């Protein structure tokens, strides 16, 4: 199959489309014929070789790119009973947990069946490809903030991949949500459920909690009241706790049941899929470059 990879030895941003053997599912795994694979910040971190992101035992190794996939199940491994061949599914694929030669930017993707969820008829597979990583991250990080009960939550980077889902899911859970974003993001954030959209952060805001997807760190912490809560997106890079504020962060985990819920909310229009554009695998380098240029809303999706 064809897969998009980056050579780990280079700190450059050149990606390659290579031919590698078709993967086969083993126990508990499914093989997905990729229809869409969204590009995320994590891909840029891998391309740039961010410290701590990948364990480079062999510097000649190549790493497959892509964490998000939607497509059609075309093979199932032994022990898989609840997903049949032919089912349209989406999944978050964690290369650390499996063979890293290919990510989701490839013609076939292997994931544990438990990490995949069926895509409802109402959701286009190319849109579904934009859902797993960012919706699961938002949902799992919100849990760390404790019960909503109308408390005031600030989401930084509110119009970004994680932030957009965080605003919608938090509002639905009963938070009073303020989104920090650009003025041009106001309509999207209001539709998502934000009560307030701000473009500048007042340190004296006294929010009960912040979900800091823009990595503002100490600046975001300042805007939280004493004994409030801060949740970050990069474990190890959180600000130092102060004033009794509970500072935490986490890395997303694949979760097929939670993803099923996220896709269901997408089908019902509660979550808005945002796709910037679609390009074939052969033009992946252009898509990564366009994503890196920033300022975009939604995700580029590679197609096979
Ligand atoms: N913990 C995990 O498991 C996990 C999972 C997924 C992502 N992440 C991380 O979470 C972060 C966000 O990811 P993402 O996919 O949501 O990125 P994204 O789509 O690029 O969104 C980031 C948002 O932050 C905004 N922003 C950046 N700098 C800002 C600043 N100084 N002030 C105000 N807003 C600012 C950007 O606004 P503009 O576009 O207007 O500049 C953008 O809307 C990334 O670092 C990613 O690696 C972590």
C-alpha cells in the first residue's frame, strides 16, 4: 500500500509517499480501507521531531503520519465480533501502540476494534475523519475539570481543533462557556454554545476553570480564581500551580464507545464537523504545508 511517512533522522519537513506491505489485522484488530485521514498538530510535531513525542531508537527509521481515520472495514482479525466487514467506521489510531511504519495517511489502517466506532449514515466519511482526535481530547480533558453546574469555563484556542469541540461539549454539559478566539470566530462559537466570545484575556476574569488548548499557560492560569481548575494539553508543560488552583493535563486515549457518542452528536448537528479541504495522498506535502501556515479553521483531509 501507499503510506505517507517522514524520515525521523531529518529535522526538515519533507514527507514522502512510500510503498510498504499491506498490513493485516491480528487478534482483536480491524483493517480499515482509508477514505479520509485528517491532518492534525500531532503530525507537525512528528514531522518536526518534537522531543518526547517519538522514541527514536533507530535514526534511519521512518514514521507514518496520521492519527485520524475514517473508512470502510475490509478485514477483521480473530476475536472481532461486533464490527463486520463493510462497516463504515472512524477511529483514533495511536502509532505508539502498534506498528509505526504507517499512520492513518495510508491506504489501509490497522486499529484495535475497540478503538473504532461506526459512522452514522448522516455523516460524510470525509467529515468523520476530522472527528476522532480532537473530539476525544476535548471530551476527556473536560472530565478533568469536574462537574459543570453552571460554573464559568474559559476555553483558550476556542476556534481550534480541540477548542471547538471543547466549547460545544462543555456548553452541553452545563458549563457557562467563554471562548478566547478571533472576532471572526464569533458565529461558529455562538453556534457551538459559547455564552461569550473574547479576543483579549483579562487576567482579573476569575473563571472557575480554564481548558488551555492555546498553551497560554501562566497567562491562562492568571484568569482562574483561587482554588479553581486549570487543564492543559501538554503533560509536562503546564504552569506551576498557584493560589490553590488544581493544575492537570492529559494525553488523549482511543475510546471506541466515546467516539460513537461523538459521531452521534455530529450526526445530530450538536457537533459541527469542519473540513478545510481534501487532497489525495500524493499531494500530502502540500496539505501539511497549508496546515502549518496556520490561521485555518477545520482540518485538511487526505484521501486515498
Ligand atoms: N493532550 C492531547 O492528547 C492532545 C490532543 C490533541 C491536540 N493536542 C495539542 O493541543 C493543542 C491544540 O491543538 P489543536 O489541534 O486544537 O490546534 P489548532 O487547531 O491549531 O488550534 C489552536 C488554537 O489556538 C489559538 N491560539 C494559538 N496561539 C494563541 C494565542 N497566543 N492567543 C490566543 N489564541 C491562540 C489558535 O488561533 P489562530 O488560529 O487564530 O491563531 C488556534 O485557534 C496543540 O498543541 C496540540 O498538539 C493535545
